[in-house]
């Protein structure tokens, strides 16, 4: 593992209790950051904190990212624990059910958009002013190759991740001279618990699109995110970093 210097930095990782978020938190801790994991699952948060505590200082906050008041409370709790925050990784997300667009219920559509896109907005809304005031920050949003290409039978997920990409670009331009950089990562298939929500047919479809012919690794995502969270990332903002095994064509 290459060394990335995050000494003295304080990080929030949403959806940090499992999967890619847990791997990201571990990499940030190993790089010297102090971390606060935000997740809706208290039991999973406790388990994650136990797993990560040997790597560094870990805190947890239970939060519903779809509710503005809950995100505000999470920010307050995090500031009490860490003092401030220099890094925000918006990782939390759900895949939702696999159906054709016209077969999705409005509730199924909205649930995915609320968590995957509105949640990112609410977290940025609470954390950006802190970073702007201190003149430094790194925000990394986890998007998806689906947000570029649109996966069939996943229009709600694809639309939400396209929204994350556009939000990243807009916010990056707004903050370009503030010392706060905003980028996103667009992975292809990375096997995590989110696969439990998908059909095997949908999983096979996604793998078939990857020239490398394999799933991405959580550790590979964590490594890219860690660099984007560092001071070494200094001239990239509003950018999309592909992690697709060659699938991405633009």
C-alpha cells in the first residue's frame, strides 16, 4: 500500500459501516486521518468501529441522510467529536430493485433518489460552510459508471448517479477558488452487500461490460478516494475519476 499523507485531517465517511465506505474509512485511518462514520444502521456502525479501532481514532453517528434535521444533528455531533472536518466522502447509497422504468413504483424511484442524490446534497449543505471558513477541504462523491451510461433495469439508480456527477461538477465550480475541491469517483462493478439487492442477470450484465472481465475491489476504490482526499490532489475539481476496468468511454 502506497503512503498517502492525511495526518491531522478529520473525515466524515457516509455509509461507512460496510462495503466500500468501510474500506475507505480504513484507508483514511491508515493514512493518518481521524474518522467519523455516518450510517443509518447502529449495529453495523458498532461492528465497523470495533473492526477499525486498531487503525486510528474512529467515531460513529447514526443518521438518516434523507432527513435534513438528522444530517444537521450528525454534523453537530461530529464537530463535538472531531472539532472540525477537512474531508467529506459521500459514499452512502442503495441500488434499489431491478425493474424496467415503467414498472417502478413512484416510491421505489424516490427512495433511491432521496438516498443517493438528495443525501449527498444535504451532507454538502452542512459541511461545505465549515470547509469554506477554514479555507481547505476535500469532498469526494461516489457516483457510478451507470451515471454516465445508464444501466437498463436501473433507471432510478442511473439517474441518481448522473445527478451526483452533475452536482459534483456544479459544486466544484462554485468552490474552485475557496481551497475546497470536489470530485467524484465512477466505479463499475465492485462487489459489496449492495449486490444482495440485484438480480444475477443484472450482475452478469454489468460484468460483461468490463474489458478487464472482473469485479473491482473495495481496496482499489479506497486507494483512489484516499488520493482525492489528500493535499496532493490540488488541481482537480469538478472531475469524474473512472474506476471501471476499461468500461468507461468518456
